[in-house]
């Protein structure tokens, strides 16, 4: 299947300010792109591109004072298959884990592993290690935490979510990640596109999405404590220890968000051909 991806994000900037944006499709999905995936900035501004320590594509620029607009529209090919599952996938002992996964066992800005080891052990320590235990964590978080945009708070940590039992998408993932790490299961935070493909349309505007990946057997697997079901059309953008590592934009000074639109729509090949033909006229 083909999926149209895009965004239109605008800010008011009082004074020129440095910005880092993680708005590109992840390098692991670049082979699937059928159109260029390039950040466009208005007014036109020089962009420095680099890869961060997690392997994410980043754009760095200085936003001038005034109205700043970030846009993009690209097309990606997707298998159309739901998230991969492997119910027999095993947890590995820490001494057998690949070295690059070890940092995803540690506490981070929003995931206070050291404070939640006893809680995680009490809730999930008696379960058979492996895929089923990670799924049980997702089930618990999905059932115990209430979703709502009004519950968003930039400082909310996993322990806060456990205590308050409410939050937004990222809060569900932070709590599940922390439970996994407390049980010595590497878990990392993910941002990306996730449209309403194969499911009823959500009753709120499209947004970027968050989920998490757990390392089982010999690879990373996608899990989603918020939606808690296999979904079609996840498009990875960035991975990190938690939301602090993969913010869509980070400004090193004052900015005010004035517009935020995200597009994640399935398109038919005939629609693409029609649009391309129109562009050639």
C-alpha cells in the first residue's frame, strides 16, 4: 500500500532561535520512500543535517524572528500487514544482550526505573518471561491508564503516570517502557506516523504517534500500550530512551506554536498516477 505522509507546523518566533527537528522518516524506512522526504522551511533558511547517537535523521537550523513554517509531503510504500508478532520470542539474560541494547535498560528522563523495580516485580515478576510478559505489561497499562489530551504535562514521568493513572500517548509508552526495563527487558521509545488505517477514524485531529519497542530473542518488536492492538501502516521516524530524545522540534529559546497539522492517509496507486500526470501538464 501507499501512504501519504506530511505535516504543516507553524510557530511565532520573537527572536532568532536555534532549532533541532526530528521530522524525517527513519533511515530504516528510506528504501520504502517513493518521493523525497525533505523538510521545507519558510522563510527559506539554511539547514544542517546530521545523525544523532540513536541513528535518527536530524535537521538543525536557526529560525529567524517572525512566522516560521515547517512543511513536508512525501509518499511511502508499506507492506499493508499488521505489526509483526512472535508469541514465542524469548527474553535474553542481560549478559547475552547485544551491547547496543544495554542503554535501554537504564533509567532516563521520563523513565525512573530505579523507583519502579519493586512495583514491576510485584505486578509482572511472576509471569513467564518473554513476549507474553511484555504483552501483559501493555494490557495492564492500557486498562489502568485513562487517555485524554487534557492530561498532558511536559514534566510527567512514568511514576507520575502510575500514580495518577491518566495521560496522553507518550505517557502510556513511558510507563510500559519503565516496567520492561525494571524487569531487564530492553525497551526504547518511538515516534512516527500512525494513521487510522484499518481501524475506525479517531474523533480528534491526526497527530504524530508514540509507541515503544522491546528487544526479544534477536530483534526489536513494536508494542503499543496506548492502542494495544496490531496496527497497519506504522512509519518509524525516531527512536530514543524516552520522549526527551526524540522531540519533534527542540528550540533553544522562545517559540509559540500556532498551527499543527499532520497527514497520514492511505492512497491508491491510481490517485498517485493522476496527481503525477496533473503535475506534468
